[in-house]
C-alpha cells in the first residue's frame, strides 16, 4: 500500500501552505515533513509540491491529495460503524468542493452551512466561474462541484440542479444616460459593462443573443457578488445580475432590466466523485434540496 | 522610445486572456498580435506572456503592463487639456487596483462605483487578503491598493485609512454547543472555525491574543464575505467577521461575540503609484473620504 504518513504530510503542506505550518499541524518536525515528501516524490518520480510562498501542489500532487481526502471520508464511515476505532470521537475530515460565486452568495451557502454544522467535516470551498469548476474536479482538487457542465468528469456523477436566472440590469439613471436611443450594438459598445472576472462571459452571451453578433464591450472588472450589485446601483455599469441577489432592488425600481423580459438562464449541475461516502451523499442531498427550492426547474 | 503598438498588444493579451480575443479587441489579426509580442520579447530578452489558458503575464510582462496603464492615464490627462487630440471624446482607460474582500464588500465598493460612474475609466479590481495586496503593487500588477501594510511599496505613497473592526462571532447555539465551559484553548482546538482562505490569519491572531499561545484550529474554508455570515448564522463555525457586515445580526442577537469586547482592529492603508495622474488622485479622494466615514479613526 501507499505510505499514508507521507500522503498526510503532502496534504498538510498543500492545505497549510508551508512545511513549517504542516509540521505544527501534524505535531512533527519540518524536516520530518520534508523527508516524507521527498521520499514520496522519489517513488512517484516527479515533483508533488511547488515550493513557493504559499506552497502549492503540482498536478500529480493534487491527485494524491484528492486520494487522501477520499480515503479519509471512507475511514470516517468505518469509524461510524466501528466506534471502538475512534475512542475520542470522530475527527473532522476535509471535504473540498468548488462552487461558483453567485451560487455561494445565494442558495448554496445555507445548504453547505447547515450540512457542515451537523457533520464531522471541515469544508474547503473553492470559488470559480461555473464554466471552470469542473476543471477542479478533473484536476482532482475537489470531490464535488457546482458547475455549468452536464457531462460528468471522469469518475464522477452529474445531477441537474436547475437554472440560475440572470438579468441584464442597471440603474434607471444609467439606462437614461447610456441608452437614450435604446439598447443597440452601438450603444453597448460604449456603455461600460460589469464583469466578475476575465472568465465571466455572461454579458457577452446576452449581447450576442440580443444583437445576433459579437460586440466588443467596455468592461469594469469587479470580483465580488455584493460589489457587483453596489456598482450597478451607483451607475458604474450594467451587468448580468443573479435575479435572487437583486430582487429587492428590482421591486423598488433602483435597478431595472436593460431590455424587459430578456433573462439568461444558466443550467447548473452537481458533480461529485462516484465512489460514494455517506458524508458526501448527505452533502449531495442538502445541495439538491436547496437547489430545487431556489433554482428554476423546468 | 518603446514600441507602444507592441505594448498595447501585450496589455490586451493579459487583459483578454488569449491572443484571439486580444486581436478582436484591437481589430488586428492574431498573427499580428503574436508577432508584436515576439519582437517585444526578443528586445526585452525574456518571456512576457505565459501561453496558457488563460494567458498570464510573467513578472516582467506585468511591469510592462503597469507601465502601459500609467502612460494611458497620462495620455488621458493630456486629452483633457487638449481636446483636439481626441475628437470622438475620451476613451476609457483601464485602472487596475487591488482591494481586500471585506473592504470591497463594505465601504470600498460604493466609493469605487461612484468614482467610476463619473470618470472615463474601466476599473480592474483584484481581490486579495489585505496582507497580500501590496504584493500586487510591488509586482506592478495594479496602480493602487487597499492594504494592511503601512510601508510604501517602491514608487508609491501610503496614506492611513483607519482600521477595520473584526469581531469573533458565532450563533448563540454554536457557542452553547462548542464552548459550554467558556472560550479556552482546549475548546478552541475542537470547535470548527471559519477562514476566508489559506491567507486569512485573523482567527489565529485573535486566538493568540486571547490564549497567549498558538492553538491549532479546525478550519472550514469559505472564500465569500456573504457566505461567511450565512455560515456563522447556521452554526457552521465561528470566525472573525467584519463588524459592519454583521451589525444587524448582532443587534437582533442571531450572532454574538465569543468573548464580549474583544475586537480585532486591522489598520488599512491606501497605497498608490506616486507619479500622480488626475484620475488616480480623484479615486484616492473618494477612497479616503469613504474610509474616513466608515473605518475606525484614532
């Protein structure tokens, strides 16, 4: 079998970001950590850790860390069945998942939080664009992901969650100032838009559907779901806003749709490592229930 | 002088993330972009772009991009003085800054948004931990930053903004369940804490001050200011919450301080590139005014 003391050392370095902090967390010396990882690297035949500030896993290192996380989940299940194995009670195990920012800012956070409050886990939530969270699964960096990709990553199951509805919204003053003659390609090419980050193509997709062609949009970049709403309210730009996040603003009229009734629906999926553990299954149930209550179902 | 068509190509590739999108934005062919960057790399003598998905700048490439941003700001000022230079009106120029997540979720977003609504800029806001935003300045990736570091980065001015107040907070049920005998090192080593990401050491700092020693904390990782509050409300863990973000929850009693009257105040600074431009000065004024109204002043 593999050397699990070395694998634990690797997982600790990647989680903690340094050999010193990993040593402290595992109650050993930094040189013991360093030696275990070197031996593991010799056995695997390639580097597992990029020794930077903070330390990061190589692709191979990430796959090994995912394996450790998975084995820990299975161990925890065993301890549930054989309490004698863990006389001091079950240790919390890391459960790494990836979620898109708007889901985390709305329906997903309460589901994750109420699950975590009742299960012996330590959630490690990574945030990325919904078109990229599957990469985290594929790279072995997480055990489950909320993603826009229906096609299961290797070794994963994929289940539909429903669609997140986005509205192209701005303040009424912004619309009057930048779209006095309506929302057309010419005005869109001058009016500043809001994008979450370079990966966010929702604005471009909405414009392509509206104008039937690509329009080069001036873009403010603002990677915060709250700031995105604040920015729209202050007239900084227009952007695709998660409807759930701006319900109050739409109702009071401080934000309006650029073009009435032109929502963009983004179907989301829950992908999770197939070799099931009871803990991951419980998280899946919470996620699916929260999505069913909040996302658009067909 | 430097070849500014090549520098613009470089900046576009880094901003857009690919040679194809950069070509579309600049209305040239991808091979023209590629050729300009190759020539620039030959002249500088090192790689400027890491050709991945998405493309990223090397350290040297980032410095050149910062230089381009700076020159664009100066050009814009010149156009303000000599309108004949820009008969079609001023083009918006990119203004890259770095801000910590909690500032962006609270006082900084309205300041940035109202500034951006009135100036011909395209904000590129990067989010990082307040202890790391200075690195963005130092690396030349941004022109200004909200940071916890008072010492000016090379070529920058540093101005105090006041302190952001954090409270160690959790739900009353969480406190009863995990701290029945008070908040001590032993209970802290078992009760799950919330951290924003691996860089977030506020929880560890608060515990060190309380217990006068290092305590290894079980940690959930949750990189979203909203989700952080949601998680605390649901009893997922305790964490250092920005007081401004949980004022309502404290007032209604759904969140409480773990130990009454033990705030952690994090002094923040505004650092900006020294060679001033009127636009950057205007942003500085908005940021300083908003901070003065929201952050703790001595």
